[in-house]
C-alpha cells in the first residue's frame, strides 16, 4: 500500500507539472488530492514504524542536527497545503541551535503536527524552539479553537476511537513513542498539550533530553 501510494504521489506530481491548474479552484483541488494521498502515506509509515518499535527492529539514528533545518524542511514539505489554505507560518528558532535526535523520526512527528494544525487553525502557525532546563523544546502553536479537553488530560491507557470523525489519535501515539526513544541521563523525551498560547489556540510541545 505504501509503495502504491508513493507511485500515486509521483504520478500526481508529474501530472500537475505537465498540466498546471488553470485557476485557483483547480489548484485547490490538486492540492487536496496531493495532501490526502500524502497524509495516508504518512500514516502508513507511522503504522510501520510503530510495528517495528513493538518488534524491537526499528533502527534509531541519533546524531547532532541544527533544529532550524528540520523545522524548515517540514514547512517546505507542506508548502502546497499551507498556501492553498492561506496559512502563514512564523518560525522562532536560533539558527545556531543544535541538538541530538533522530532527524527522520522527529521530522515525521513535526510533519504530522504541521498537517494537523493546518487542518484546524484559522490562518496562523507559530513553530518555536529553544533550550529549556536542559531539554530541547519544540512548540507548535496555532490560532484555532484549541485541543479538546480529553486530550489535555494526558495519554489514556486505552484511547478511544471515533468512527464519526475517523480520529484514532495515531499521530499522538507515534509522537509519544518517538519521544520516549530519545533518552539521556536527564531522562527521556515527552510531550505536553495545552490551550491558550501565543496565538490563542492549541499548543503542543515536544521535549527532548
């Protein structure tokens, strides 16, 4: 399924390049097609990664990276989606800030956050990163309605599934698993969720030791 979706995305991209959209409405339709296919592909990758974690076969490649690079990579990856929805993204991160983490796994977590926030925010996203008490803190804030109360209570031992909304909270499970794989003498990675924040909506923070 993942390989077939990859071929679909490549074909769609080639089609759009060969026959550019004629107007804004068509451009939005093409963007929606690309977004939905990419979202399914991303969720399949998350499922495969979770399976490998459970089987203890997932390779963790932790190295030093500049944090600004991984943030800008995810923004560029979702440029079409953000543009089609008229969403502006502000980044607050020191260009010299570097940390140790698995760039592919953390990139997957950040990508999922950007995609989800783009779906629920009104017109603004703020991604910031800084050192906080020996941890790297990457914060993704939006100007939407905020997270539901059930998500603010923390991870439940058995999270419910909504067939009406299709919400399985797979992204949150994946994020928590990835963060827990990052460990040091200070502890292990974790995430926090709150409402309010600098843009008045939801704020999700990733903490890495």
